[in-house]
C-alpha cells in the first residue's frame, strides 16, 4: 500500500521540523512537503496533492481559520489542526472543527509533553475520511419556537468523537430554548470542551455549559462533559444531576461515552434517549445497547453523513440502534421524540 502523503503547515521552523519528524517515523506516513504560510501551502497543495494537511491555528498573513475556509470551499481535503493550549488557540481550533477540520492535536508543552504521540494516529484516521464539500456538510438548523414545544420528561444523552463538532452544531441548533435536559460527551482535550460549550452557547437557543459536579438537569440546558480525567454521568433516581467520576480510560477515552450512556440507562431507564454520532472505535456502542435494553430510545448517525462511521457502525452491529438518521435529521427527530404533544 502507498504511504499517506502529508503536507505540514506551520509558521515556526522548529514546529514544522518536529511535526515532520514525528510523522516520518511512522512507516505508513510520508511528509511530502512543508509550508511556513497559508500562501505557500496553497501552492504546495496544488503541486503535491497531499492526502492530509496538518495546519497551525495561529499564523501570520492568513490565519489557519481563513485558510481552512478557502480549502474547504475550493479543494476539500482532510485537515488536522495543530493547536496551542492558549485561550485563543483552543477557541480557534473549535472554529476550525466547525468548518470541517477532521481533528486537532495539542502542541507539546510542559503540561502536555507527549501530546504528539497521537498525531500519527489522527493523521491515519483523517486519511480515511471522505471529505465533503461545504454544501454537503452539516448545517445549522432552524429551532422550533418554545411555544410549540413542551418536553415530556425524557432526557437526551449524546456521544460524539471525530467530526463531532459539526454534528453537534447541526443537532443543537435545531433545539428550542426549552429543550429536554441534554448531556454530551465529545472526545476532546481539556480546555477545548470549555470553548466548545461557549461557542455552542452563542449559536443555540438553549443554554450550553460545561458540566459541573451536582448541576441539576433541567429543561433548556445542554451539559458538555469536560475533557480530562473524569467521566460525565447521570446521577439520581427521582431528581437528576451531573456527576463527574474518576475511572481511567474506557475504550481508550476519558470522558467515555459508554460511561455516560450506561449511567443514563441505570438512572433514567425508559426516559433516556441515546444518540451516537460520528467517531472512530467502539465507545458508546455498549452503553447505547444498555439504553435500548432499559426501554429507552436509541438513534445513530448514518454512514453517509458520518465523518468516520466507526462508533455508529459498532452500535448497529451490536443491535443497539433503533433507527439511523442523516445528521441534518437528528435534531428535529429528537424534538419530535421528546415532545409532550405532536
């Protein structure tokens, strides 16, 4: 099999060399070029036709977001963002993922010295992505007016990974301001989830916030699992709240979608509605089955609109999925499913 051709784009010569050395050490990957600016990268994309591009977030002349927007419009291709852990870096990365970047990796720092260990794996995943033109990507939906919707007491739990930011935007922008209590586990590094919650809060009718210990689950609020070392779970039997619990990696992830889904099945039973979105691996498949076996409703994103049809496929094969929908249908389907009246 031919190697995965990668173009490295970063304004720092040191960082370009580091990214290239990490990737070239993998026998399945070949760095075919590097660029110090978006303008240089544009010419190399035409010349080298890379399979994947790694793209720095903060660059002079043209920043990573502006360049990514042009790439996705003119020559859609898999892009992995390389970001710092600064507030601007993480916020810009979330914007890039919303535009269609496949994934992000954090630049090494004192707090994350081995962050590039996952770079080759993310490039390999990106190389398998069928990158779509902007018009085919998930788009913001039109929410139902609160006066036309009353929640029926059910709660929604959502799990997503690679490609999940796009998918979450499509779903949550369809929610009315008085949406059912909704908990989300998106595989993402610490700090990034806080910026994701803030960005979604600006875009959506309901309140979107990063989950905190003991936060009461109430209509009109979406709770995002904080990235790091704790798993978001549903706690309670008659009244319900967010719980953040230790437990190490589950299916290679913390927070884990399985931990969220299984807790929802245990606490909510038939009142749980589980949704498994795009992502690599199996996280969430068993938990979604737990929800279905507890009498809850289960939905998975379909293959055609998934950036990576890994987690949904695993759930389908396990018998955990009641129905599959394209991403542009899931938000409205959840509103219909949780409405007290049609």
